[in-house]
RNA sequence: GGCGGCGUAUCCGAAUUGGCACAGGAGGCGGUCUUAAAAACCGCUGGGCGAAAGCCCGAUGUGGGUUCGAGUCCCACCGCCGCUACCA
């Protein structure tokens, strides 16, 4: 019996040191092997690693290790997303510097990653707060500026009062909350820096179709966020105080130009620049001002409470409807949003529920009805009287139908993307009063932050030349370290940083003191990994094109829009610059589920954190790695439980004892060379079945069932040893099974596998350099197969027949087996499913 | 309101194109070994009958449908969870 004692700590620390010495995980570009780039989202160094990290990086490590054994040259890097606000907050709290806190946490996490045995190429590490990294972020920024993709403009922006900085649209989450601190954000009109991601809206949308390896749900989230809607721009002429149409046109966007004849009023957002001018000094001013003021007052929180009541006021002015020349009143309404479309809306109460409610509330007309729910034939619809002129319904009808009351267009099909919609748009376009157009919900990416701990924006404000980019040869703009964050200082408090000369005219000028959104750092780090020590450019095109796109990306679903959209944008920009030759950065995406405790996400503030280091101390990292994968499929949320950890440890020890016994018996010659008895045949078949299963499961990321496959093979090995007495066992087979188990286990429990491979099985070089076991389909074939026999859908018998039996013979055997059930009944039909079952249908 | 996901044993979970529902683990019960315990190994763990082999019945949130056959496909409903939201 095996004397093997599983001592994870000795084994794990020993082999971790050995692997470093042997340089096992260095990725090379010149091996001639097919490449595989396995990438996990780099962590933010907010403290030591938690169970979510363990799960994320273990998944990546298993994929990387298995790919390597399967013959790929694997790039598996790690780095840190190290700029950002938590470092500033922590620095204030601990009276230190953000850099101190950040680097200390990076060290801590790095040590934990090494203790977990992750197979990273440590020579390619990236820390985004290192000047060697962020200088190239500045470089890319300047190249984007050259291409007209950088813009400084004034507009209403999201402001987080707690973080004291502006936020991009994507960083406002939930109920108008800051993505990081969850404070409610407010709106402010500010001049800020933007990346013109909207220039890429269509491509970002279209190319989602080129990503079959991404989860449907992530793609649909991105598509919704980009929010493409087709419709038309329509120009309404503003009337003067005497209600005479002027040359001044107000543009609206509508998805339903076919309902233009049903427009009975016109709406402006409270923030619309025209509002003040229209009502200034008129009797309408006070009512309108009140709506504007209440909209301003209304915080994001209040807007979330239940059904919102709409508020509005008449401006006293009119616009002319371009299709029929009717004048309709202009109202200000707080349900019109300034930051979607044009901030002006044509109201069609019969077709839009919001307009309908507003009309009811303020006694505005709802008729004419232009696209009613009932089908109206073309002839009767030509007659105005044939359709209701008064409505008694309680809701608008937004669906498709036949256009009525619509002049020459009556009788056409109306609705989204309808004949009528295109006809009206074309009619408008001919007269210069509108055109078909597409509107996106996506806004430009606001990238400037009024914070210290970030990548400085390389720009200079010159009183004579205006905004001037820092010349590329002057990079980097180094983030100064002598800043006292505890006093709330930013770069704007440091003249020695911002006082400079204009690169263009040489006159005195001021450096930009905003830093870039940290999401700019994370939008290209995966490219830097391909050439991490390049000091003449961000990365060489050769290296990037060799490794990229990343074959497998792994990270949390919370980045479905933010990081993943920005990275796709950067990649497309870099492709347009000729720096890379691919349009998408990540071929396959795996979004792993959260690790929860008692149904909620683990967090320090809730005090429900399970520390990985405690688990490692008790069981070793191999048990923890295998256990967290075994608990649930990777994309599902996982409820942490301590029960079962012991079981995983027991399993690893159980495998070890079998491997030890098999090796010992083989060495001692205590058995037979090759037996070929039924028990051996069965074990041999089971071994190959499991090779096939585990290989397939890993490819499908079903790590939980892959591990259960290992348990099945282990159980089969124990069955064999119980059924066949010592001395009669097939030594070669036992050893074969032992080696197979160790090889299949290597990605999951890399240290124990290494110990068993090198020390117990005497395998020589590392188990992680061995070839993945080859699946032999023919070895799984059995001479006989068992089939279930169903009668009218219920299993009534089992038969065992030769694998090569003809269908006719199978049916004959099957009918005999269920004779009792079909006796005296008419057999109407027999279905044979090869290798599975026989289904007999009888009458009565 | 919209979009998406989920619902299988006491618990976590298998079941890849429709084909013997519940693999694997946890927990529970029992056995072997032992003076005893732990560990290890073995068995049982939906209900009924049976000493056992086995036989019968029930069962994938609920109700329908398609099919020789449905956890899987279709329709409706219930429950839970995400994301999004006056998007014109």
C-alpha cells in the first residue's frame, strides 16, 4: 500500500522555485509552433487578491497550461492597471503617496499570484503607472490627435462630487451612479477632452457580427449601448412673434417620419439653447423658467422614483410642419433629453405614449390619427372622415399600420422602416427639408480627469497658439512624484509642473493639468505585452501581429461595455494608423461569474471576505485551484462554500496514492506484463474515454466536468485494483493510467502533477513540457453495446448486442426482450437509434 | 416598460446535435479495518415491495403543444437574478 503523504506546502514551494530556475513560462516568437495568446484582464492593485481573482486567473492558467501541452507556443502575461482614484483615497487615509500604496499592493498581489502557481511570463509584466508604459499612452494620444480623434469641447458632463472629477457616460452606472464609488452623479457644463469614439460607432456595431467567440449577452449589451436607430432628420421652420415662418430651422430626429402628419405640437428640452431666447421678456417666461428650473433641481435620484410626472410649458411660439405647412406650438418639456438626438422632438400623440400622456395632461390635441391600429383600406383612408377624429383610447398606438390623414401619403404602409417612412423622408430630402439619417446613443468618450494619479494629457495651452500638442520627441510628460495628495493637491497646484513654454511659438504657456481616464491605459495594455520592453515605440507591429488578436480573453462581465468597447475602439484606430493589421483585439471572450458568499458579492466593507491565503495555508493552492473550478461552470455565479474543499484535497491525495502504487508495483514487477482480461480492457477503455472527455471539456471551458472526469478515471482505477488481485494486475496498463491521470491533471493541480511526474513516475523533464494525452477514438469502442428498449416511450428492457449487429437483428432481439409488453398488441413502428436505444410503438 | 439569463436530489451540479434524467462532489446513514477513534477502503442515500437479485411507480418551477421519444424545441404562466430605461 502506498506510503505517499500529500504535503502540498513542501511540493508547491519546491516546484515554484524550480520552474523559475528553468524559465518554463517564457513566451518566444521564434519557435515555429502555432501561437496561442491567453489573456486575463489585468487586475487593479486594490489590496491583496480575493476569490474572484483566484477564479479568473485559475481559469486562464488552466487554458494556458493545457494549450502549451497541446503543442502551442503560449503567451500568458500579467500586469497591473495601476492608475486611478482608490490609490489617492488610500493615500489620504494613510497619509502617504498613491505610488507607495499602489506599488506595495502590486508586490502583494504578485507574491500571491506566484504562490498560486500561475504560469505567467514574468519578463513581460506591465504596470500602467510606470513611465515606461504610460509614455506610450501619451504617444498614442498624440497620434490620435493627429488623426482628428481628440477633441476639447464644452458640453454637459457627468460629475462625481465624491471623486471630484468628471466621468465618461459608460462610467455612470445603475441609478446615475459613479461606477467606482456609487455616488450619485450630477451634470455640469464643462470644457473637457474627448476621444471621438462616435466616429467608429457603425464599425463597432457591425464588427460585433465578426465575433462568434463572444457571449451573446455581451454583444447585445454593446449593441444596446451603441444604440443605433434609423429614422430621419426633419427641419421645422421657427415662426417669429407674429407667427410667420422664418428661415431659422430647428432639426429633430425621428424614427417615424411617416407620422409627421400627426404632429400636433413641438418640444424642446429644458436645456435647449433656444429656450431662453424664445421666451425672454414674454408672458410665457415665468412658466417656462419654472419648468427649466425644476428640471435642473430634479436630481438623478428623484428621477428614479416610480412613474415620472411630465412637466412642460408653452413658449408662446410656433414652428411650421414641413409636410403640410400647419403651425404647431412649441412647448418645453422635461421628458425631452438634451443629450439624445437634437434636444428637439416632434410630438405625435397618436403614435407615441409619452407624447400622448403629455397631450392629455396639458389638453393638447391628439388627432389627427395617422397610423391607426385598425387596418384601413386605401380607398376609405383617402377620405378624412373615414377614420376617427376623436379618440377615446387610453394609449397611443406605436405599431405598424396603414397611413391615413397624411395627404398624398395616405394608403402607404406606415411604421418603422416602412414604405411610408422612406417615402416621406425622400419627399423631405427633395425639398431640402430633411433626410434619412441614423442616430446613435453612443456619446464621445470623455477622457480627462481632474485628478493627480493618472497619465498626464500631453497638451499645452498657449495664449497665442491655443491648444498645442506636446511634440512626440518631448515625451514623456512625467507625472511628478512630489505631490502631497493628503492636502488634496492636483497637478493644477504645481506651477513647476504646468509652467512651460509653447512648443509652437516658444512663448510662456501652461501645461494641461488633467490626467487621462484610467480606461485609456487598459485599452491597449494587451498590445504592450507582445513587446513589453520596447523603448522606441509602444510595440512593434511584428510582435503585435504575431501574437494578436488574443485567442482567449477572460474577465468579469462588469466590463461588458466599458473596457471591452474602449479596447475595440483603440484597436480599430491603431489599425487605421497601420500599427496593427487586425480589426478586433479579442477573438474569444469568456466572462466568468462572480464569487459570492451568502448570495452577495464578497467585499471588505460587508466583511464577508474569504481570504485565498487562508485557504492556501490550510490546503495548498492546488486544492484551491481545482476546487474553485469544480464548484460551477466558469461563466456562472458561484456561491462559496467551505464544504467540499476537504473533498478536493482527499481526491488529490487519492490520485497520488494510486499513482504511487502503480509506479511501485511496476518497479517491483509485481504483476503481469499485459493481461487483456475484461477488467483490464474495461480500464483501458475508460482511460481513453476520459482522455476524450477531459480534452473536450477543457475546450468547452467545462472545467467542473473535466475534473469530474478525472475522478471517474480514478474511481475506475480503484475498481480495477479491487477486482484484480495483486500479482495479476497489468503493470503497463496501471502505469499508463497513472501517467494519463497526472498529465490530465497537470493544468488543474500543476504542483502535485509535477511532483508525481518527476518524483514518483520518474518522468525526467517537467510534466508541463509533456504532450497532452492523445485521444484514440478506436480505443473506446467496445465489442458489445447496451441498448435500452422503449415501448411507447417507457424503458421496458435492456439488451446487449454485438456492436456490428444489423438493425434487423437488433430489432429482433429488442422485440424478444420486451415480449411481455407487446404481447397481443400491434407493433406499429420501431425506431433504432444506433448505440442508444430501440423505440417500439404499439397500438392500444 | 425593454433586453437577456436562470429554475434538475438535502446542497453544489452532469446530461454537447431531442434518445436509458441525475455523472462527479458535498452532506447523511451503514459496513470493513482498529482495543477505540481518525484516516483509508467499500456500500446505500426519490417512493413502494423484497433477505437479495430485482420489479413497479413517481419525478427536471406550473399548464399546454410538437414528436416514436422533451430537462433540451414551441406557446402561455409563476418565481428568481442581471443589465437598461422618458432614447423620440
